[in-house]
């Protein structure tokens, strides 16, 4: 039986550093992949088409049907 003081654990040279660098590299690649997919999607933008400026979403003009609810002053002619 060997003494515990003589027992040496087997270590991989640079194991912890190698593991940390590998984990960090994988994290960076994952983050860059997510960011690139967001960048590749075309963002909504304003385009001038003739005399009009249009909001374009997914390559098509986006029409906003908006208004105010309970706007009583809109029918007042004064």
C-alpha cells in the first residue's frame, strides 16, 4: 500500500486554462451567431418612393391605421 503523501494525482498540463478558454470561445461564437442573425434580418426603414416617404417592413409598405379614441374635439368646427 502506498502512502498518501507519495500518491500524486494525474493532471493534464494546462487543463483548467484550456477548459476555460474553450468555454469562453464557445460563448463568444454563440453570442456572435445570435447577433449576426439579428443583423441579417432587414430592419424596418423609411424609403422615398416618388413624392411619398413610406415605412417599409419586410420589403412591403406598412400602412398604419391609427386614430384617437374618444376625441370629441375632432367633430367641433370651432
